[in-house]
């Protein structure tokens, strides 16, 4: 994800253009498809911090299917996007690469660059390695593309010792959650983590999908406006929670896991991937912290709207060795690969058969696979990129100055109007 601030954007844009140009030049003299059968694949990704976990899976794939995998990680998103898009036009092509679902995946699929995986999905669903509830997010024009590189459910992490100290338990309703927050606040503990950068959209997505999931879906499709009454109401509710002092300082640069460990902040909303940060901070799951699904304000039909993210693992239609890339993706979604991948990162898996060693994560995975929950794509993926850019800045400005919520919604809607006028609804 991208940091706020125009100077950073300009620098990154220049860097991205330079990377793209250099790759085009390099591609003119390098034939990426030698016609030879590969035994070693490179997986390009924008998840540089996950390099050791990718390597562990790569060592296992070499043993099991005779294909080793080397991760090539980027930490700068614009440079990574420039590399992948340049590969469409040059001979410097990745064997495999990660991407995002939503409009960004649809864009490159419709341009004709991505290998179809419909048969792979059909086989994996039949064998129980993938689920029907993930399928829509990989479906474009009635066909499937890519496979899940990772799956994460957005849950509330909490400092177990703090909650135990005040005899608090995971809530079963939105009202109970707010009552917990009030108890913590009255005892000098900040209930929730907040930030003005990176994840500034978190509470917006949670409160909107939890109060009106249909409106949340329409907003991402351009069929509703950020100035509509339901959206305004969510911002007013969010502002009310800020005014009550329920959130940490949004400008605090302290690592959120450290805030949770210190007990200065009791709870925070993150994807299940944050479990890795908690364990790396020296906290023990089940003893020091736990997780729970966030209750909706207005559960629809008895079901809970659950936000999730799933990053695709893709192959180009003209990959250097298309057969090897497809073979790897088929192995990737299987139980042995997913067990190594999930447990190395202390996270969940998109394969429901995988045994996750951490009990809390295992419980989350089982519940999310039931019909009690309806999955909704995380705001970051559900929202078109130009609108997202405006929204991240606007939400960041809002948490710093909540009284300006109407102004910020109008700013986002202007970006949405510009986008949908060009792309249709």
C-alpha cells in the first residue's frame, strides 16, 4: 500500500516510469521464452517481507514436484506494478507473480495477458482444496484466473490479559463491543488502534459493511455515492467513537503490535496476517492475545458480513514455460503446500483441509468457511485504484480532523465521479 503525501507519489511515479523504461530496453535483447522445460521458477511479488516463507515453500516444491521456486520480492508498489505491466510487452516475463483481486485483476485479464485457471479451480473445488465462496473473486467473464496466494480474514485482535483484568469477553453484538470500549476507556485504557496512514480505511470498511453490506458493494461498483445518507451516517458514527476517545493517536509511529503488547491499546482490526507481527513481538497466542470476528451493527438474514482479502498468484498466458507455471499453481493450492505456507507465516489458508497449528487461527478458518458468514472483498481491493488513492488520503485527513467528514466524502466522490465517467458502471 502507498504512503500519503504528494512528494512521495511524484518520486514513486518517476521511479516506476524509469523501471518500466529500463525493462522495455532489457526486453528487446532478452528472449524470456527459450522453449526449454523449466525446473526452477521465479515468483515475483510485492511482499518482500515474506521472502523466508516463500523460500520454505520453494524448497518443498522441489522435493515434491521437481520444481524449485525462487522469490523475487519488491517493497515499492509502483515499481512492482510497472515491472509486471512491462512484462506484457517485453520478453522479460515472470514465471509466476502476485497481484490483487478486484479492478486491478480485471484490468490485466481483459487485456488478454493472464492464463485461465478454470479447470484448475474446478478440480480444486471438487477435491476440497478450494471453496466456492472464494471463486467469485477470481472469476471474470465467467472464467477463473489465477489462484489464491494468500487469504486473510479481517478480525479484532485483543490483548487477552487486559480484557481478563476487567472481566471482558469477546462480544456477540455491536452494542457489547461498544460497552467493552467504554469500560476500557473509563479505566484509562485506549480501546482501539487507529492510524492516519496505510490502513486509514479500516474502520470505514468495517462499519459500512457491518451496517449495510449492500451499500458497501454498490459503492465499489459506482452504483452508490460517498455522499449518500448511509455513508454519511457511518462517518458520523465513526466520528462519535473518535470524539469519545476510543482510538489511539492516529499519528503515533509506534508499531501497533508494540502498542498491543504494552497494554496501552487493547484491541485493533487487522487481517489475520497480523498474527505474524504479534508473535514476532513476543506475544503468545491464546495466552497474551486472541482474535474474534467483529459483530455487525445490523446482521443481514442472521449472517455476518466478513471482510477478507485474497491476493492472487498468477501466470501469464505467455509465461516462459506455461505448463510448469500451471503445474506449480495446482500444487500450490494443495494441502501439503498450503500447510507449509500457512504455518510458516502463522496465518490461515484458503484450503479448508489445511491443519493450522495455532488454535485461534484454526477456529477462525473453520468459522469463515461456514454459511454463517458472507465474504466481502476488503476495501483496498474492492475500490478502483484512482478512487482508493483519494479515499486513503481523505480518511487519513478525517481521523486527524473528524469534523471535516463531509468535506472528505465530497473529495472521494469527486474522484469516483471522474473514474466512473471514464469506465462506466
